[in-house]
C-alpha cells in the first residue's frame, strides 16, 4: 500500500487518526499522535514504527513512503 500512497492520502490517514489536519512539517506528536495511533498507522502503511517515531512529520513520512 505505501508504495502508491500519495501525500493527500497520507494526510487523510493522519487526519482520520488525529481528528486534525496538521501541516507537512508539524510535529505530529504535538497534534496528539500517540504510540497506539502510530502503531496503527505503521501497520496500515507497511512501515516501521521506529522510523515513523523518529521523524514524526507528514513530509518525513512521505519521504519514507516514496523510498
């Protein structure tokens, strides 16, 4: 799934989990992304939890998705 996900789709996934649409460079932890939500998203995206946790921004996660 992650190989074809666009930034818009990623943003929608995050917004669904947080009930908020943060900016691309916002720290998602400051927007309420906790470990449970992060694990859920990592599973949905097929990405490593720690990679997401180390750089918790939409821009960084988009880079991980694109490879």
